[in-house]
C-alpha cells in the first residue's frame, strides 16, 4: 500500500468531510494547489474562498464565518499563518473563541526546496502558548486524514500541523485516535521516547537500534501537544524512569518543553530533547537530509536515549 | 427610493446621541480611564444605528437573523456599552462598574462577556475582514441580516483593513456597510500629520466600494446614507462620516490629548453642562 503525502491525505479527507457536513467552508491564501485544499474547492466551489496572499485577512474572515455559524478550515503554509497571522489568531480566534480549524501545511522543514523562510520550526511553541488553542501534530497521513473529522467535531480553535510530504507510516486501523490521548506505538521498559509528527516514525527506528544495544524503548505518539496527555506521560515516565522527546521543531517551546514542564513539576526524571537546536536550518534535496543534518536523525534519537539511560538513577 | 425622516424622529435621535455622550463621559470619568474623543465623535452614528436602523432584540441577543455591529475602533467601548444599556441588553447600573474585576464590561468589547456585543474587538484593524466573514456567512445561509462596521480613521493606516476591503469587494458583500468615523485626530496628533490617508474616498473607490460622504453629526444625513447603502447591489458601501473628535465638549474638540484620558471632576462637570445637563 502506498504511503501518501500528509497534505494529500488531509486534502482528500477535508473534501470527504465537506460532503458530510454542509457547514464546512474552506479558505486558502493562494496556496490551494499546495495545501491541497483544492480537492475541497473543486467539489464545493461555493464553499471555498481564496483570499489571495493575505493570511491575516483569511484568519479574520474565518472568525467572522465561524461567528455566523459556519465551520471554517483555514489553509495556509504554517510559517505564514502562525507568524504573519498570529495576532489575528490570538485575538479573533482564541480570545474570541471562534470555532476555526487552522490547517497549517508545509510544517517543520518539509518545504525543503524553499528553505528557512518557508520552514516552520517555531509554530508549535507559538500556538501552544495561546489560551483556548488545541495543537495537533499528526504522525502520518493516516492520522492527518482521521483528525479532520475529529477536529471538526471538537468545539474550539485547533491548529493542525501538517507536513508537505509523506512521513513514515505508524498508524494502525485500530488506533482509536482521540484528541488529547497519546498512543503507545511500541511498549518498552527502559526509556520512553515521546514524539510527534514525522519524528514518531523515526523514533520507532531508533527503538530498533536501541533494542540492538539491549535498551528496551517505549515509543509514544504524542499527536496532541496541547492538551498534553499528562496521564500517559507520567505513567510511562514512572515505569521507565527516563524520557526523550523528539519533534521536527526547535527545542525551544515545543513538545520537549511541554513534557519538561509536566515532568519538572510532577515527576522529575532525566530528559533529553531532540529538535532543531535554536538555529535556522537550510535548503536541502529532501526533508530527510535536512533533518539528519540538523540533529533530527534516527541516530540522534538513539544517542539521546543512551544519554538518558546513563543519567537514570541506578 | 428616498425615505423622509420627520423632524421629531431626528430630534429624538439627537437627544439619544446627547445621552450617549453623557453616559460615555460619566463612565470614563468614574473609571478614570477610557477614550472620550472617539466616543463623542461617533455618538450620532451609534444613536442612528442602535435606535433606528438595526434589527436587534435586546431580549434575544443571539437571534441568528439580527443585524450585526462590529466596533472595529474598539476603544470607543464606553459609547457601545452606553448604547447597549440604553437599548436594554443589560442593566444601566452595570455601566457604573466598568473595569471592575467582576464586571462583564471589559476595557474593550468582549462578545463572550457582554450581551449584545457581536464581535470582540480592541486591537485595531480587524472589523472589515471579520465583518466580511460574517457577511459571507449570511449569504451562505440565506439570511438577510446586515453587517455594520464602525471604523476609526487611524486604524485605516494598517494593511489588514485594506486586505479586508479587497475581500469584501471580491465577494460582492452588499450586506456589509462600513461607517468611517473620520474625526481626523489620532492618539499622537492629526491624522494628516501622523500618516495622511487622503484621498480617503478615492482609496475606497479604488477598492471597488460604493462611497458616500456625509456630515457624521447630521442625523438626517446618517439615516439617508444608510438607506442608500442598503439599496446598492453587488458591492459593499462605506460611509465616510466627517466628524469632530470630542464633539459636543468645546474643550475636547479636535484635541489629540483627549483621545485616551479621563476628565477630572471640574472638567467632567463642565462637559456635562455643555452636553445638556443632568448626568442621568
């Protein structure tokens, strides 16, 4: 079975859900052929609004549409919507509690061709800090598609972070995906790797390497960064006594920070954060090469886990 | 079609506008915070909208078919609160508690806290683009409500206003009318000095809007311009209302320093005397 790009899976799922729920409208900022909101646009042309390259306007309009009883999905490049339209998101969506879903595509370094201007490596940190906002980072195409219905039927603002490309498939038909409930992708007793987005698949590969070194790693797919699944994290941190976080994002403010905030207050255990180390990445031939070059490699996750193992109280 | 308004109708709305000015100033004086200049300049517009034009039901503030109002210049919140209270959305006594920790009346309007507030505002510039979404929703749902957006002149210096204006024109939102409270003074000084917006009307025309210019303190002109805006098909209208910042209080008129400070006791009493007496 082929593994589609995350944006492809999302775009088709949005169009399918549009057929089920007539309140759904989609907006885009001249990127519909990239975000693949074009699937929705071609099926529901009267419910699709292209506002041109004006993300702040698109976000404000979505707030108005939500207040008028529609269910807007805003589609844009993550780097643009999370930064240029941030004040609109804070004031008109979050503070105003407008029921808007932000589908932020081309996240992380997945827009490898366009370089750091188009990378989104700060968006989780920014969105996570906004009151009322739910932040979801699907691990693969299957999760991206499944979350469309889940976030549409959740009442409140949601930031759905999507990769441009395919990520390693990790989801299973019987996942019982739920907002705010992490998934154990691999049980393990020595260390817990908590990952979101593209790093979930890479963490499973790292766990294989670790198994070869005699380390039994648990891998959690933490698709919802906010609200965080405190219960599952505390359970696994307690059972394994050490944590690694892994995200296609800066190490400042994202999943790693969210987990550290929890553990520092509830259950201090050794933690290592795998992420981009407070720097801009660069253009590359594909996302994987950039990720490997900026500390997001499978090897980096495994090394981080071994360091945590050393720090664990024997 | 021209609707004629009787002298009595106009006189009544003028009296309401005077009352809204008094209420607003009293709120600002009691709280020792707020924005008198831009509240006084828009009082006649608000009287016309809330006491004649808009289809609203204070007993049913969430009525889906009600006309919508967005105070894009959210700092004129005292004026909006005065209008909502006098219209019966909440008890007038609430106005005395503006800004207190447990009072629903926030510094800037909050739709989740105050009955009758259709859109949270305060950060300038959002009204047109949010209004565009609301007007589109009406069209999608086949509802006949109209969206009114009260704009400040200074806020039009921000690009988001024009992104929204472009979108309103593209989507043919004839069910949206912007009223520009063009009082020509902003926080730091005259608009013409801080960042000139002239030719203002030409800007709106070039964005494909129907443009009407009026004296924003003439109730008859305000009512007629809103009628005219309603009759236009296929595009949004902007009413450029030439107003005076601080209108009605001689020592506040056209003075930037009265943008965002409260009067002291002597000033408040002098202002009330000019606005036609009693504080209630």
